[in-house]
């Protein structure tokens, strides 16, 4: 019987001098270098010189109940949009918005904006339960609609929105900002399309958030108004699963929700996860409200994209005990390991949406993708098994 060389050396050393002697020899003798590590090639992307947007639209804002409205407004302005007016019933929210956008006219009512024929699109971050009904009114008024996520909070609302969208042919866009508003996410798309990791077969999306209850309005803790954790944060991850796996069909395999630490609001959900599947890929999604105060940002959001020839990891907001700042992307494939600093990557969503409004195209996001991501999140929310904390 032939003796394995590594086993022979190990056994001989152990019997002759004791196990402590083994530590004197380099690990390559036993492991064949399998545990070697190497520093990745670092790529710091420079700002891209781009021409000014070729198209322009007039848009207004209705509803300021979530801070995402600022990122949405900035995306539209950066993409060629001109902010004309704003309406919100809450004086404090309106005053804060006006400080940032002093040239926006304060409308006296929602109706004033809907009847303004110069307005082509309305953006909204109103209370989630109110977004779909508002979007329907906007589309019936002949305008396109851009909603914060979750843009729709019940399957009944989704049915109504689909019907009116089909009738009016207006755009109902939901800004899934963890992809559309993050430069690392944009770079990941570029790399995948270039074939850097082969065919994508799975995504894993982790979406932890910090709650800070004292800063949250009452509707935040009411699933009937906010939609529930899988409907809300989960819609981000459903969007990314569909997008990076290039899936036009998908279903929810299993989903769970729980309230482990928010005892003041028994109906609330501070944890959720789900398993989703398309005909050619799978996805695991975990979201929670347990980000500890010791973290330097609101959440250690991470996305893993597994391909047949490699994988990508995005550390979008922080690299704990690692590189400073956010917008980190790590790529490993058959040739190399690369780190990308994506801070200067151009995010095209705002400009693409402006172009879609003008040209009646679907470059920012197809309508079916928008609705399918929402359907996955809503279906997961509806069928979720509740875990008792």
C-alpha cells in the first residue's frame, strides 16, 4: 500500500518529536499552499466626464413622509428634471424641504399639481399605504409617477395599479434605492454584463437597519400603513435578485417574519427572511432592524452575487474593520481578485427616467420588472410564517 507523503511526514514528526515540533515547519508542507492569501488588486475609479443630460422634464413632489424623497429629488434634478412645486400637509416637513430646494413653489393642494399641465412627473415619499392611490390619481391625470419603496403595500393595490397603468400607459416607477441609488450596485451590473463572473446563479442580500425608535413616526410601526418588513425593506432585495439574475419570472419558496425585540409594538416586525427562485437562479434575503449603535452607519448592507466563474460581494455602506467609507465592491474570478472603490461611479437612474418620460421608453426599469419585484415582496409578506420572539 502506497503511503501519502504528507501523512508520512506528519506521522513521523509527531511520533519522533511530539506535536509541538510541527509548528516549526511551514504550513505549505501539509496544506500544499491551499490556505494562502493574497492582497487584491485595487481599482479606484475616477469620476466619469459626462455631457449634460440631453432631455429635461418638469416635475413636482407630493408627500414628504420619508427622507428618501431627497435622494429621489436629487436623482431627477441630476438627470435633467426641473423641480416646479411641492405639496405636503405637514408644515414641518414642508419647511425642511424648502430649505434644501428654495426655488420650488409651495402648492396649495394636491389637486393644484395634478391639474398643472406643465408637470410631466410626480415623485412621492408619502406614507406607504397612500402611495399607490396617489400614483393612480397621478396616472389618471396624464402624468408619470415615481414612488419611494415600498411603492405598493397590498396585492389589492398592485392589481389596481396594474390596471390603471395598462389603461393610461403612464410610467409607475419605484425607486429601489439600494440598487438604483448606490454606485457599487451600478458597477456590479457593468461587471456582470461584461461576463466577469459567468452566469449568475444566486444572490444573497442582507439588509440590516438601525431603528432609532424615537425618530420614527407612529405609522412606521403599523404594518397596515407601512406594509410589513418583507414588503418594505424586502422589496429592495427582490429587485436586486431579479435584476442581477436577469429573471423575468420568479416565485417565493418560503418566508418568515418575527418581532424579537420591539415589545412596545406587538404587531411590528423587526426580522424577516425569504427564499426566492426563478427558473434559472435562487436568492436568499434577510432583513432586520437590529443594527447596533456601535456601528458607524445605519446598516451593514451586503449583497453577494454568485456566478459560474466567480463571485461579487458589495459592501455598500461600510466595511467593518476594513476599508474606510462605503461603496466597496470585491470581485473574485478565475483570473484575479480585485477591489473596486466605486465612490465615483455615475448612477444613471435619474437621467434614464427623465429620458423615458420624454421618449416613452423603459431604459430606467421595465414596468414588468417594477411590478414583479413588488409582487415577490408582497407575496412573501402575505405567506410569511410568524416566529414568536
